[in-house]
C-alpha cells in the first residue's frame, strides 16, 4: 500500500513563519533608516539652497549679508525650504535650521553660519565665503 501525503509538515510551516517574520523585521528597520537618511538629505538640501542664495545672489548684489533670512530677502530660494520637517521656520524657536550672522552693523553683516541638526550625522554647517 502506497501512502500519498499532501500538505506541509509543522516544521515547514514554522520555518516559513520564522523566515517571513525575520524578513519583516529587517524590512521595517531598513525602511526607518532610509526615512531618517531622507530627512537628513532634505535638511542638507535646504541649507545648501540658502547658502547659495546668500553667496551667489544676495552678497554680490549687496556686498553684505542680512541679519535674518527668509523668503522676503532671499527670493532665489524656494520659500518652502525655510521651513524644517517639523513645520518650524528658520529663526523660530525649535527649528532645526539656524542662521547665525556675525559682525553686524545696522542689519548688515560681514559673515554668518548656517546650521542644521541631523539624525544620523553631526550637525551640517555652512559658513560664509567672505569675512
């Protein structure tokens, strides 16, 4: 008599469940890492846009840096870039973007530093070319 069995053994089912569980855990960890890296890259892009707006547009036209920055005085920069991922504009309390002007007289500054706090790296800082 030949016995023909169909279906899976309990060991095979447990193995597949463990395999799917491990793959799910790895997927969600990697998804979180990619999300954090994307946020850091967005912050760097915003700081770079402000930096080049100051260095390539504002400073050549005015021969000084402003005491504060916003979409009003940096028209070459997309206005949405002045707001961080938390919805806080640069210069407001709690923003991860910081503009630090130095050597200012009558709202005209000689230098500055732009900074953002990143999740996976050290703070990202850009300083003025002209001092």
